[in-house]
C-alpha cells in the first residue's frame, strides 16, 4: 500500500511539472488559468519542436476542462525562451472576459475573449480604428515605425482599457492626434465604445455609435489578431 501511494504521488508530481502553466494567469475567482498544451522547454514532455502549432488553453483548475483553445499567434521563433514566457493573460474583474497578449521582441499581439452561456469563451473582434477614434486609419507611409497599441487592463467597471500611440513623420498632414485612450465594453456579441477617446474629448473627430460597432450592423467580427509594435 505504501509503495502504491508513493508511486501515485510521484506520478502526480510529474504531471504537475509537465503542465506548462502561463505565469500569473489565474482568474480573479480562482477557477481558471491558462496552460500551454506543449512548449519549447526541455523540462516539458513532450517538448515542442516547431512541427505543430501550440495551443494556449484556458482551463478550469479543478476539472481541467478546456474553456478556450487558442492557437499560439505570436512569432514562435522570436527567441529561445519557452513560449509561455511570452504570454500574458489579463482578466476582467468578474472572470467573464480576458485578454491574451503575446509579447515578441518588437511587437505584441492581442486577442480578446468573452464567456458565453455554455461556459466557453469566444473571441471578440476589436472595432475598426475609425469606429474607436472617429478618424480614418492613417496612412502607414506617413508614420514612424514602432508605434504601439496596448491593452492596459480593465477598469473597476469591467471595461477594457485600450491605448493607441503612433508617431507621425514630418510629411503627416492629418487632423488625427494619433494618441487615443479608449474604454470598450466587451460581450460575446462584440465590443462597443464606452467612452470617447482623448482626441474626441478635445472636440475633434466623431464618436462611434453603438450601431457602427454592432456586428449585426455590418461591422463583422474578424478572427485576425491585433498586432502592436512595442
């Protein structure tokens, strides 16, 4: 009996060690966290060798049930660190939505997910640049490289805090100040603007309406991730 117990404990310890958990990914209610199904790490078996697409899996801690399986959407060959060290998970305070951010060497990429009734999370697309800021998307030929768009987290009301910062070249002639902080309400049906951007508060641009941001109103959700320069 003693040998059996020791064997079970040893196997359990191995299973835990072999689970590549994303650091600091525990939800506020303590019920879910993110793990990698495989990773680039010699301590993990099997180790990822670049012959497949690793999955970031948000799972229930007590049952291991997968609530969202997200194909790794960063640059896997960016450096030699384990992939999970590139991943950040930012939870809404009610644990019913989260952002996954992958930080590469020069860029970061973000996807947003919200909980639906069957206890699964679905991806929610960002609105268009114009819908969020009131300005047309600027011409990249008039911008300096490595501007950034960043998910800063969630406010106390559960709204996603999203900032945009771009640097113009001397040739830039637009009215867009290229610096915006945006609050977005996130639901499984999409995102809507919760608060005007800094530029709109200054009187420039036209705020987006709920109709413009409603997926049923013509702005269909996209599956492509949002890429951000760091």
